[in-house]
């Protein structure tokens, strides 16, 4: 599962830092650190293997997300998406939300065993567990560490519904196992595909598989019997939001066999905002004024822009026969979720609440 002969420590970690792997020594103090590893297959990336004490993460009650539990086998992500909302989470490790997030990846090597133990507790009620909500569980490192099969097995064996969201085409490796899991528990599969221009995709998501490869993964999952959701988000103002661009994207998504599309405008939380705006300054300086007008004081695009985007998308989605869902992580939904939490109401209830994911075993799998 793991590499041999590539362990780094002490002087080697200092060398890694000076050669372009920022702040690697800081992780020597990370709880549960087993070793730090580099390999020629992942130039510039250091993997920090840790033994985790817990696998299940409880979502805060005030969250607008339609699930309460997540599992994240990795922290940091070599996909290196410049807009990634999870970048700020690396600051809890005393690392930066820029290059460190892309290049310093924490691997919870025992996550499947810990998860199985947690799911066996009498207190576990079998609620949905979401995978891929923070960093991608099918990023390139998963090809080496192979953590997802154990996670899927633990969830299915315990009767726990699961959802997977990924940009990674490595999902196809586990489709047979996910088919088997779907015979026992509800399984939901989603692919994140935000950019349909190849040059822009490589610029904004440099470590991800191509758009074509991800669409082929949608087709493979649909052919396996899954009602696949495509996350057409973030939709980036002036870069991917014209009517022609949206129409082309939805046409290709529908052709790939997706059942529904979740869409939403770019939002830039602290950590991601600084990194993305620096990228805009460097790659698209002509848009710098507009982006700072939209995001200089807020994490979200202006409400008028978001309403207009949704208005323009509705007829396009209908034309291509795709069910629509709007991004749950918007200011209005967040305020409603916070109000419900303050009132002691469970997530997913109350006026304006988004329904939980409709996770049902796929008929083709029975």
C-alpha cells in the first residue's frame, strides 16, 4: 500500500522545504504522524502518513449541507484547484492555504479500520455519510494508498448509506464494489465538472483529470445503473458563465448520461479567496476589477448575479432533460440553517430547507 525507500525526515525534510515543498518540517509535530514520503511519481508533493483516532466527522448543526456526517481520508489535495473552498482547512495544520494545500497531503492510513470500529458502536444510527465534501477521496494518491475500498466496505457492511463526490476518474476502479454496495444500502455518485474549455480547465484545475475523462466516468457510472449527479460548479463569472458556455456544458453532461445537475456560482472563502484572486491577477488581469467588485467584501457573488444565473440556467436544463438542484452553500440557505439550529430544529426541516439527498438503491442493480 505504501512506498518504501522514500521516507524523509530531519535534514531531508529541510531539503524538501528549500526545494519547493513549503513548511514540511511543521508536520513533524502532527499527532499520529508515522512518516513523510516523497516519490518521483508526485513531483513536489509530500505525503504525511498519519494514524487517525477518528474517521467520522460530524457536520455542525448550523450547516446548510443535507448531511450530518462525513469521512475525509486525505487532507490537502494534489488536484490544486485554485478556487477550492477547503484550502483554509490547511491552516489548522500550521500550513498555508496556497501551495501547502496542493503539495502537503495528509494521508489517514488507518481510516478504514477506525471507521469500521466507529460504525460498530451501538450509538451509530446509520445516517448518510458523505465522501468528498472537503478534499477529493479519489485524488491521485488514492491510486497508491487504496483507502476507498475499505471505507466503502465498512459503510456497506454496517448498513450505512453513502454519497461520493469527486473529480477523480479513479472512481471507475471501485464501480463494481459500489454496485455491490448499492444492493445493500443507498449509494449516490456525483462528479464535479466545472470547466468545459480544455485550456482553462488545465489552468484553473491543473492536477485534475480532463473534462472528457470525467464525462467518460459519468457514462461508466450511469451504465452501471447509477443516477449520476454532475456538479456544474463553481460557475465562474466572465470565464464560464455565458449562455453558449452553459448550453455546451449541459449538452455534454446530458450526452454522458447524467440524471441531474447541481449548479452554483463561484464562492470564495478566506484562504481560497486570496489564492484565486492572485491567480486572476496573474492569468486574467482584465477581470481583476470585476472580481474584486464581486468578492472584495464578501465570499459570495452578488445576489442579483446569482438570481440571473439561475434564471438563465432553468430553460437550458429543461432543454437537455436534466433535473436541477441549486448549490446548498449559499448565504440564504446558510442563514436558514443557522436559524433552524438556533431553534433546535433538525437539519433539513423548516421553510426553505433543502431536502436531503434522495438516495435509493438503483433498480438496475437488483
